[in-house]
C-alpha cells in the first residue's frame, strides 16, 4: 500500500469538503468524527511501518558494524587483513 498516496488523499478530501459544526447537526459531527478517525488510523499505520523499517535498518547496521569491528580486530591480531 502506498501510504503517502493515502495521506495525500486524506488531505485532499479534507480540503475539498467544508467542516462546519452548526447547532445540533449530528450528521456533521459524525462526518468530522469519521474523517478524524481515518486520519488517525492512517497516521498510526504509517508510524508503525516507519518504526518497522527503522528497526530493520537498525538491525542491519548493527550486524554491519559487528562485521567491521570483527574485521578490524582480526587485522590488529594478525597484522594483516584476513
């Protein structure tokens, strides 16, 4: 799913519709609630995916740094590159 496209669609939807709260217009309140709920759901979903990618990148970097440190340590011990 393209989350940036979804977020753009949400903002376009909000920009194209008027949000007004007039008296006891319950339909207006429900519409605002649904829009805000959709925005919140989309943002949370994007945040979860960003955190997942961040953790994956962190794991990759930690393995990479371990290999670099191991290579440097073996070079120091043996005096030459393994």
